[in-house]
């Protein structure tokens, strides 16, 4: 079906297809998309809200008999839905472009269609990168000149839960060299989380407070406590708009601080210099691989640490993010492991380390 372009009042549609260039021949760009409900291996609890699935939209861009795959993943708290993503994609008119290699112009056009909608934009960006990589016959980490062996280990995330569940999850994560532990609730819960993990293992921990600490002095006292327990850094300790308090905290903190909610896109980075020690780049926040690669360069120029993260995503979007991993100091790419019905194979973990294959594009196969 041909999706109508209406962003004002998105309505659910089952699937869509548009942008069939009418310039003749097989060398035309065609975007298709359909919703996909990713079922979670374990129910996932955030702020008292438990969910068993994550809504996803899968995209394909075909050109000259070659197909690139993409994905938009929408955790409910980010505001995008399958309906809003498909409404956005219905407005993407690729027929005005007849050369898929013009990534800058095509993706700049997509970005200007509407503000926000970053996951929807990422689904076009990833499919286009996969297509172009396949047309060239090379994976993106090679096209970018990255050294695959430099890709870091990934963390596995332990969510906020009861002592029993946290202990079980920590034991299950035995093959991971580093753990990411969610905290940011209150002092009793936060210390229970860390002490429970520590009752099982001494391996390094990275913590994510998800904006949970509201007072800078309290945040500093928690970070000092964490720094004595083999914790490597603290992600988003304070609310995203607490810039002055955050700058004070980073100045006094014995551990590096990493911006997640405070850092969505390339344009956010300049004001975060001196406020955080590093940034967490996620394709669904920053509109995709093109902007993510620019964020790496800018953060590097500012002397800031780089981390690559993800949402709950299939191996499609996770493998796209993994193409950038060799240029990262830290990685948190475990989103595909949380999905019971992953419909792609791609990046693999070997002893917890991100291991890229030599396949063209983003290195995925549809299962
Ligand atoms: Mg985070």
C-alpha cells in the first residue's frame, strides 16, 4: 500500500511502500517498511513500568537489485511509536535522488522533513548505509578506515530488580568482562544493587543512574562510594538539563562521567565540553550512522570519551552501531540479546568482545 504523508495525526498502518522513482530502469530507490514486535526474553522494568515487547519498524531500501536493511526501535519513553515512524516514512520521498551514494544530501533532506523522529530517521540512514556498503562490496568499518580488532568489549546490563533476580542475572552474565548496572533510585536500592553484584563477582562495573540523582553533593558522595568498588564510570548521574551542577560534579568526581540523556545529537556536544567527560552515542537518538560518525570526530577533537550504546534492537541496528565500535572507548551493545525473536544475524560477541564480520554494508543477514 502507498502510505500517505501526514505527520500531524499519525494513524497505524500495517506496512508501506513509497518512493518508487519513476525515472525508469531498475536503478531507482525504493523504500519499504513494516512493523515488527520484538518479544523480550525477560520482562523489562523501568520506573515501575514492565513491558514484554519493544515496538520496532523494519525498513528496506532497494536499488539496482540490491537491498539494504534498516530499523527503528522505539522504547515507549522516547515518544516515537510504530504509527509515528510509519507516518514519517510515508513522507520520505527518495524519488528525487537517483544516486544512493549521495548520502549527505539524501540524509540531510530526511533530517529536514520534521524535527525529532530520530528513530524513524535512523531507519532510513541504516538501510541506506547497508545498501551503499553492499553496492561497494565492503563493510562500513572498512570504508571508514577503522581497525576491526580495536572494537571494545561490550557490557551486559543488569536492571533494577530484587536481590535474588540481580544475583541470578549477574551469574547469567558470566561471559561478559564488564557489567553495566542500573541505579539512580535511592541510596538503599542503589547500594543494594552494587553490593549484590559484588557478592557474585569482582569484575569491573559501569553504572547508569539515568538522571536519578537530583542533588550534586549527594551524587558526589555516591560516586565516591562507587569509586571504591571497581566502578569505571558513571553514566548520566543528574537530570539532563542540570548543566551547571553536572559541570561541578564532573570537576570533583573521582570517576569519569558520561552523558546519555544530555547528549542526543551532534549539535549537543559543544555545550557538554567540560560538563561531562564523555558521551554515549546511540543511533536511535542521533538519526543514524552518518551523524554518529561525525559525533565521534567532534568528541575526539574535544578530548571527550566515546561510548556506543543501543536500545532494545534486533541484530540489524546493533550491527550497524557495531560498525562504529572500533573508534569507541566503551560499548554497550547488548540490545539484541534481550530479544527472543531476533530476525537478523550479524555482529557476534566473542568472550564479550564485539567481533565484526567481513560482510558488506552493516554485515547482517535476514533470518
Ligand atoms: Mg543510559
